[in-house]
C-alpha cells in the first residue's frame, strides 16, 4: 500500500470511529508501529487529526462546538431528529457524549419538560439552553480523548439512577458482536448507563454498522432501538431488524 493510500485509510477510520489505536492500525495495514506513529505525526502537523497517547482522534470530536470538519454532520442531524420522536414529556433521560448527542441536545424543543442526566459536559451545556429541562451533569474524571466523564464515581452515580430512556453513541456495531468500543473506561461507563435505563437507543451513522472493536459494551439484545441515517427499510439495515427496533 502506498503512503498516500495509507494516510487516506487512517483518516477514513478516524472519521468513522472518531479515534484509532496505533497498534490496531499497524496490524490492519501490515506496517510497523513506528511507521504508523510517523503517519499520525504527519497528519497532526497537517491539522487533519489530533494525535493522542496510543493513537489519534478526530479534531471535530475533540472540539465539537466547531461547525467545521464534523464528519457526516447532516447525517448526524437526521439521526438526532429521529431520536427526538422517542422523547415524551416528563421522562428521565440518560445521554452519552459525542457529536451526534450534541446535535440531539441542540434540537430538544423548548416546551419539553424532562430531566436529563449526562456524562458529557458539552452535551450538558447545550441542554442547559432549554428553559424547561432539568439538567444533571454526572461527576467524574474527564477523559481528554472521549470528552466524557469516566471512572468509578460515574458508575456509582449511574447505579442510583432509574432512567426511562438512554441515548448512546457507538464506536462499532455488528450482528455478531453487538456494540463494541476501543476504550475500556468508556465501555464501563456505557455498561452502567444501559443498566440504569429501562430502554436504550443506539445512535450511529451507517458506516459504523458491521464493524468491530476489541471491547464489548453489550449485545444487541440489550438494546431496544437503533437509529441511523439510513431508511429503516434499507437492505443493509434489515439484518438488524430481528434484534432491535429500527427507527
């Protein structure tokens, strides 16, 4: 594989999954980790990504308030719009982090009266703009990579919440492996959020379907709804219809 092809692959994976690990890229591309580190440094110097310990993340994921460079922004807005249909007045709702969740928070109608708990300071700030929402930011250690709060303190607080609905983003989703991620601390927090809610909805762009990461969040049997930018009758989406309700 030529260097240009390798760099394009790395950018593609970061756009889709928000972050990549150097060790996994090394295996996928059959090159040394030193080569991957040089590639990540070059892409960072070009302003295309942000290199972090053990890999890299997208600049839009790290600075999601910026309107520039958010991957599939229109698709994420459509996913957020569809997700709003699950919210009813008076609900207690858990919300994860990420650019799709920020779009969701921006779209919550002003007249809606609900209680929101979130692990994302960025999502909390957007929700706080709605005058009739009660917004709780769950306290914990801020992960610089994922921009959410993680750790045992977060998991303990989640155990004391009985939410009606949980909205979660996904790093990867597949029929066989369910919802997976590449960050152990994030996985533990997502597990806690799913346990704390009566129903869970996964919000994901279609490109993350049929992909896999090394750490499991949950099986599809633990998910009630799946919301993507695809039409629910789309051929590539239909295989999930036996496991979850498609929106």
